[in-house]
């Protein structure tokens, strides 16, 4: 079966170099910390670190969402909350 373009974007993003398997973790705090680290370290991103990290997380949820178990989707949604905390943005904008 051919790979989907979204899987390739997640693995080979022009904006962020992601830790392998980051979205498979069951720990929302670990996911958020990894995304924050990747976003702050990246020299290729086109926007501020918070936006780049949140965009990648949202992209993954939206593209993989229908194939994710509901338990993992909840973990990823909680990772959004944790990512906001990591960047000192407690409220969604």
C-alpha cells in the first residue's frame, strides 16, 4: 500500500524535525515537551515556536484522526493543553 503524503509530512516536515514516534506516546506531557523542543531547535520553521508545534500536532490529529483509537486521540488532545502550558499560554486563542 502506498504511503500517504500526510505520513511523509509528519516524518519529513520542512518546519520541524520530530522525535521518532512522538505521536505514539501515551504521555501528553512528553509529547508537548518533545514538540516544544523540536520547535525551539528548528531553524527551518516559518513562524514562532508555539505556532509551529501546535500546527504540527493539529495536522497530525486531523490527518490521522479517523485511524487513531479514541484513547490516543484523547492523549493528543490533552497534549494540546500541555503544549499551551509549556509555552505559558494556558488559554486557547
